[in-house]
C-alpha cells in the first residue's frame, strides 16, 4: 500500500512538472565584442601559461643540476681533515 502511495505521488509530481514546463529562455544579452575580448584574454592567458611551464621546466632542470653538483662535493669531514693537514704542514 505504501509503495502504491509513493508511486502515485511521484507520478503526480512528474505530471505537474511536465504540464508546467520550463520557463522561456531569456535572450542572450552578451555583446559580441565581449566574446572576442574574452577569446583574446584566453589566448593571452594560454601564452602566459606556456611561458610559465617553460620557466618551471628550466627551474627544475637547474635544481637537478645543482643537486647533482651538491652530491659530488666532498664530505665536510674530509674537507676539515684536508684543512687540518694543510695547517699542520704550514707550521701553524
């Protein structure tokens, strides 16, 4: 019985919505010049995005190079030992 009431309720609501329909669409009030301006802005933004991507890629490459150079540097302990040897040899 409850299912029958639900079915009737859903059908009634659906029929009411179908009968009333949607309101009419309002006419487009957008100026074609605004559309062209928006397209130009989009192209400018796309160019800036491409430039930023290229800069990011260059920065990541530079970071990788610096990390590689950092890994190749001798350990601080080794440098301290070499400095001690040099100071010892110079009579200090």
